[in-house]
C-alpha cells in the first residue's frame, strides 16, 4: 500500500492558559491518503482548527507524532518547517491573510518567488485567470469583495502545486453564492492537480462533498464516516 500523505499517531496538543495547561487535542490518530478529501467538523472548541494547524506544522504537537509525506514534523526546526510547507503545502484561512500593500498578482506570486521560480508572475497570472480574477490582478485587497479576496487566497495556495491543501473555514466569511463558488474552486483544484484536501467547516454541504468526514468533540475524534 502507498504511504499515507498525512499520518497522526496519538497526536496531542496542550497549551498554557491563564489557569494552567489546557488540553486542546487529547490523542488523535488518523491517516489521509493521497488525493483524498477530508472534512473536519464539530462544535466550536472541539479542536478542528487546532488539528488542521498540527497537520500544517503551524502548531507543534506536544505529544504523539504528526507525519506529512513521510516527514516527522516534530523533528524539524522552524526554518525546515517553513521550507517544507513552502514546497509541499498550501493553506487557506477564513480571514484570507492577504498582504494589503500588494496587488492580487503580487500576493499570488509571493510563494512562487520564495521558491525561486523565474516565471513567478506569469504563473501567478495564470492562476488568477483560473479562479476568474484575471481582470482584477492589479487590484489591492481593499478594492476587492470578500469572495474575490478568498479567490486570491486560493490562487496563492494552489500556485506552487502543493501536494497537500489545507483550508480553515474557507467559506466562513462569505455569503451563500460566494461560498458555493469557493467550494467549487476548492474541489476543482483538488481534481485538476491531485492534491490531498483537508478542510475545517461548519457548512454541512461542504463537508458532504468530502470523501471522508471526521467528527470531533472535546479534542477527540468521535467517528469518521464516508462523505461524497
């Protein structure tokens, strides 16, 4: 059998709060196969976003192991983690995280430039065209709607052709029409580029499109069931 793209083995996350240590994740064991889509659902505070951050190396597990593409994220220093994410992962946040002083084109080109791509701007322009924003490439985030900003964020995440695409509430700040468009784009990227997609969502219709859905509660996975 091929090696899973993501493996969590009794992964735990404990953070220090004002009243002492707080257990956020209490032992997560999970595997995600290449090209698969996994939805993470559950009530607020169940640990969904924290689990996604562990998968992306944006939080470090305080127990257990997290492996991505066979690499143990817990053994990497911050520089190695940043290089690994840059080459292997794309991350989309609910709040877009675009650089306000850069145009849409410049925002999408940033990860490509960091990777040393000489065709960074040409590739960025093609990616903006793919999400329907070619005509907005010279606009700044403040000049765009929320739906347009999320499309730019998607283009930026997808431009380096990551093998793993992580999305945290990608439709959370959008109305129904824009949310549907972003859903279609997300799964279109997965289908076109063969990326493994993991997303956190409160939207049942988005979770239902995933191959599998993991239900979290109180820092644990209650069950994993088939989606689409």
